[in-house]
C-alpha cells in the first residue's frame, strides 16, 4: 500500500507483534517486486530505465516505491551509474543464494 511504513525490526510487522528481525525481513522481502529488484541489482549499478526493463516493465511508480523502501532499509543506494546494492544488500543477496539452490532442487523434484 502506498504510504505504508517499511517493515523494521522491533516494530510490529506481518506475522509478528514484536517485530522479530526475521519477520520484519520477510515482510519487506514479501512485497511485490522487491526480491526481483534486489536480484536485478546483483550485477552492479543499474539505471532506473534499465532496471524497469529488466523487471519486465513493471510500472514506474511501483519501481520508484520499491527503490525508496529499499533505500530507506539501507539495502539499495544510488551511485554514479544508477542504483546498486549496499554492503548490507550484498549480504542479503548472499543469504538468498541457498534459497536459489533450493528452488532449483525443488524444480527438479517436481519434474521427476
């Protein structure tokens, strides 16, 4: 929802009245297009138009909102060539790689 505050540890979030850090992270990452934006920034700086193209032409307003949320969450920052992951965002990407491997194993299992 527009204007909805970004999830933060220590504040109530979806699934946790106490705002447990994992639940706050899952709430933030569960927002539409958020993971896709992070994934598309994995290779370095990307300008707004190119990022929008890579995200299969999501609306400009949704992309702007997600980038603002991820910037406020200190996962994304603006650089000389556009947007990029912060060191914290890089650590998040590292944490997502095992999930990517699991997804590939899941896909294989479902095909068998």
